[in-house]
C-alpha cells in the first residue's frame, strides 16, 4: 500500500470521473488522502489557502496534482499558469488528466509547465491501470523537489 501522508489533489468537475478515479486508486491500493476540487477556483483556493481553505497550512503542498482541463470558473490551463507563476507551487508536479485529444491542449500544457499529459481511458479497467501507474510513479518512484527551507 502506498504511503498516506502524500496527498493527491484531484481537480475534476465531473462527479462520475471523481468516483472512477477514487475507485481506480482504491483498486490499485493507493490509500493516499485525495482532496477533490470541483473547479479551478477551488483548486487555487486549496493550493494558496484562500477562500474556503483560508487558514490551511499552504506550506503543505500535494505530492501531485491531477488536473482536468475543462473546468468551470478557471480552466485547467489557467490553474496551471497560476501554479507555475507562484514560488510556492511552481515545482509541484502536475499531471494533466483529461479526455481532450486536441493537439493544442497537449502543446499548451507542456509549454505552461505540465509534468505529464494523460488522456483518460474510456474503459474502467484501462483507467484503473492508468491510475495505478500514475500512483506508483508520482507517489513512490518520483523524487520530489525538497521543501523550501531544506537543503
């Protein structure tokens, strides 16, 4: 089982995709805390400790952000742009997890600093396998940058 202290921020407005993602991670024994933001504004509030997340220790960043592109209020590219422009979040790994097949979305995502771009598989077993691989890589294998203030 993967360590729980590494939080995942899932930014997804489709309740079915949220449930599928949670089920896929659970099926893959990924028991990390998953924070769900239903739109881009809520994601930024969580990351920066504003709005409904005022008072949250915003020095504790998620291990990885799974970010959909098509979101209400602020779209995924807007969230990514803000994350990369701020010292506190510019190194937080961001995986674009979307159904978009638009080449411009792929190019723009990488231009803005996405670490990975994954198309959501339609089939649940393929989705569960993709979630397992994402979890294993980003939560176990990937070496995150050191927290600010540490050598």
